């Protein structure tokens, strides 16, 4: 069984640039969620994708956008980068079930530094 | 809205000591509760979970019991090891909701 993988592991960008982060979900999972973890904080929910559509969004501006592909992998795109976007970005996959009580499994994260 | 509050860290213990990390939550419904662990430079690993009142989650010597009456999910371990040094996050998700809501994390350091 393959776990959740993310790429790249580290990334350095400058203010105003755009970035794309990638996530491959765990084998058998159909749902991907993205979280932002600032240094010393708990992860904050950005959004979730299910069946290639956004299925819930946290308190993040529209310059944070995403995609889910037919193989359930996903991308997180951030436009017009700001210094405060520097964080660890975590992807989590899960299997949407009938009772809505799925468990999310996390990848190792992508550490983004905006200069 | 839903929220999770953890005891503030950092927590420093000696090897073989008893560990408790407190976690309380606020939720409108009947959430599932989780403990995740984050080792230095890594992502989150699921440690244990409980989905209904009075359930006990356990893994690797860690335990936590879902207490609806006190809205708590405290993490315990009887004898900690140096390898348990990490940041521990308590989290909840409501049934049918899309997101996990995390506490701020508790950094645990175990000295030999």
C-alpha cells in the first residue's frame, strides 16, 4: 500500500510569484484535503477535493486554488505569493464513506519559503 | 464554531515517566476525535482515534478516552521513551464535515 506523497519537499519563491504543489493520495482513497501549517501552529484547513470538485473550503482567499485529477491526485496553486504564505503545506487523503467519519492520512508536507 | 484546546507546552519529562496531555473540545454535534503526532521535519502521523462517546483509542502504548460529559480526549502513556519526543496534536471532525480542526499542538521532550 502506497502512502500519501507530496512534491516538492522544499521550495523557495519570491513575493508575487505563483507556486504549484502536488499530492498523490494513498492507494484506494478518493478524497484529498489541503492544510497550511505555520511555524509553531496547528494545521489550518484550506480546502478539500472529492470527485474532482472542491468540497469545502476554509478561510483562505481565492488566490489559493486547487485541482483533483481522475486518479485522485491533487494540486494546490497559490498566486501572488505573500510573505505570510511561508509555511508547511500538508496534503491528506481519505476514503469518503457513507457515515462521513473518514480518517485523514497525511503526507510529509512541502515547506514553502517566500522571500 | 468548533474548536480544540490543548494544554500548553513545552512538556519535558524523564524517560519512563507517566504522560498526560490534556485536550478539550467545543463542537455542535458529535465529532470524531483524533491524536496526531509530528516528528521533527515530518508530516502528521495518525496516533489514535475515537468516533463516539466512551470509545478508547490506543496505539503504541498511548491511550485516550472520548469523554462527552467533560468534552475531553486526554492523551496518556504509562511510561514514555526518548523516541516519543515530538509535537502532539489533538483534532476533531464533525460527521459529514470536510475538515479537521486542530489544537495548537503540544511539544513533548523526553530526556534519558
